[in-house]
C-alpha cells in the first residue's frame, strides 16, 4: 500500500513488494543504513536502544532490526514492549549512540515504522535522515566479521524508571492528586499504554477502569485518539461515574481527556491546559506547530511569555523550542513536550502535569475545561494517488488567495482575520491534511470545505 520516508521515520504497510511497502527486506535495509550512519559518526563501537509498541507486526520487525544491528557489530539494549517517550529517555539513561522505536504511532494495525533517534534521545534531523536514506538507496553498509558481532542485552527497568521520573518531577504534585481520590477510565487501545498508564495512575493515587487493556495490537477501534474514535471511552466514563477519561495512542506520545459527562476535553486543549499550569509556575516561552490552536498563544501571552509556531513534526517543534528557549511545547494532537524532562512528546508526563493542574481546581473536569476558550478546529484529509504534484496544487491555491497573509514554511497556511486554514502533506500517510480554526464550528468547517474544493479542482 505505502512506504513513506519522512522526518517521522520509515513508515509503511506490512507485506507486499519490497520498495513499495515495509517488507522484511526494507526493514533490514533501513536498519542497516541507520546503523552504518551511527558507526560513521561514533566509530567501531556503539550501542542502540530498541523498543516497540504492541502492534501485531512488532515482534517480527523488532527481531529483524535487532539482528541487523548485531550483524553490523552494534551492541543492542532491548527494552521490549515500551513507549516512544520511554525509548527516548532510555537512550540517555544507557548513554547509547541512538535508538529505534518500532511503532506506527496512530496508524492502523497494518502499518509499522522505524522511528530513528540520535544520542540525545531525539529524532534525527532532516539532514541526518537524508544521509540514512542515501545509504539505504545505495546499500552502503558493511557487516561485521563473526568475532566482531554486537552484543545483546534485555533491560526490564525502564518502565519503573519512567514512572518514577514523572512522579518525582518538581511540577507533578502526586500528593494533591492522590487526595482527590479520582476515578478514571483509560483506553489504552490494545497496546503498550496498558503496561505504562495504569501503574503511573496508581502511583498518583488514581483508581483505574481499563478499556482495551490486552496488548494484542488488534486495535479495538481506529487508534488515532480523535472524538469519533472515543465513543466507547465516553460511554464508559458515564457508566462508571468516573471523574474523567484518558486516551493515548499505541506508542503513548499523544494524550487526550474526556470530561465526567462524556464530552471531549479536546485534544488541542491537552497542551493548552498543561502549558497554562507550567507557565504559571515557570514563566517563559512556548512553541506548537502551526496546525495547533491559537489558544496556546493566548495562554502564553497571559503569563508574560512569547509564543512561536513551528512546522509540523516533533523534530521541528523541538528545534524551535531550543531556538527560543521554550519551557513548554508540543503539538495540538495531544503531544506534550517538557524540555527539562526530555525533548519528546510524552503522554506520561502530560498526565502528571494535567492532573496536577486539575487537582488545584475545586470542581470537576467539565468546569476545568470551561476555563479555556471554545475555538473549533475542523480536521480533514484528502487521500493522494501516486504522482500527484502537491507543490503545484499549493502554488495555484496560494495565487488564488494572494491577498491574504500566507505562510509557506510547512505547506500552506492562510489567515482570514482571526481564522486560519493550514494545508500540508502528512509525514505519516499519503494524504493532504486540511485544518481550519475559527471561533465558530460552522465557520471552521466551511473554510475547510472551501479549501478542499479548491484542492479537488486543482487535481
């Protein structure tokens, strides 16, 4: 079906023909290219941390990656079923040269991917990624002689290390959270959130009702934590008379909440609420990608900081956060980045900070949500066929709206007074995403529909 090479890693559907899908041959080729790039940088000896989410193909891909790296003479630390943020942190804990996370994040079960990390536990840059892709295309790698094969170690302590790090983070108030005696329904979508989220909530004194808690990779619903995919969670929150619901994606780097009445808190507002809390304790700047709500800018200005937009993608957000010395950042898809914790989207630290803020609020989650504005983002997509010239399409649309303020840093963002629309190709799927925000839901939908029609006419 698809093989996508981007700043979000090497991602594709399992099965099919090599070069068109993520087949075993492609896994070996890209793992070998990444390992060879590391060896070029680090010399003859280095270590790589490997972890995976719970999807069906995870074990297969993991074994291919591990043995490819061992064959290059690279030592492997395997942390097994894990989360993206845990692998990122484990790279630093293990003083490794890099890491590979085997996950396709929010994509359906037929997908998998290799997310590639540097020695800081952060996604490799676009420039480094280009080198890896070049090595893969040229098959520019040499495997080690038998006496120089890498060593293999299984590490089972990282789950507890991550939870301990969240609970001990200075702005996470476990005592206040525990006093509230919260009850939460948690949808972990048949992946590794089942292993990580309940122990964290237990450490914070929260009673848990678990949904889709068996780690099978056979996702009970579309794994992207969007409102239309969370009806089971919404109903369960009401049924169990819970204080709130929590949903994460399969690799636990996205986070969203459901209010006590089953309504959505809004994935865009996970970052807004966390940022409001962090900035109240630690004033400074914030960053989000340009497809995220303008509410973050308003919260940041309220606390005396400055807000900066970035291109979409964790590596782009992190780069901008470092450039402007931001104290909080992330993406409107529920991704929270706390730089003095680690530079990666992390649902676990997000839970700790969000609940610490909620615990200071006298009333429930619905009332807590009312503290923030009700802006509406209409999120849409158009599937792309092979060979479509997206650049030409965007150029035609930009010409049509030449009298409006336009940003071309990442696709095409057009402003209409206080409203905006952002068109961009996805880093993870063969689609064009069309996001529009307005104070009114109808207006946001109408703006998105208008631009979708423009795209279809251009096609």
